[in-house]
C-alpha cells in the first residue's frame, strides 16, 4: 500500500459526524443531500472533496437502482427523438 494516506483529523470528523452508508430510502437520500450542502457551504480542501465524492457515489448508486424509466415502443422512441431534434 505505497499510496495509502492516513485520514486527517478533519476527514475523520466528517466521517464521524455523518458516516457514509449505502442509501436505502428517500429519507437517507435527503439527509445525504443536506450533508453535501453543509459541506459545500464551507471552503473545500482535499479531505472535504474526497468525502463529497464518496457521498456523491452513494447518491449515484441509489438513483441508478431506484430510477424507473418508462419502456417505450420503437414508434414512441422515434417520435421522442424527432421532437428533440425540432427543439
């Protein structure tokens, strides 16, 4: 582990105050988004950016698992593409 960097006290404080956990429901999603906003309201250093990256990945993973996209027929898909090209 040549590139392992021990976590700073600041990073440990971030993780202790709001531990990154897999998001299982909308309540934890909202809490995670609020935590991101709290961190962003202060000057960012490398530790804060690393922490935000972890929280962002958890949100992305949750949204990938829960977002439902409607199934479109081929005709509906073509129509939607045609509408987009007109705009």
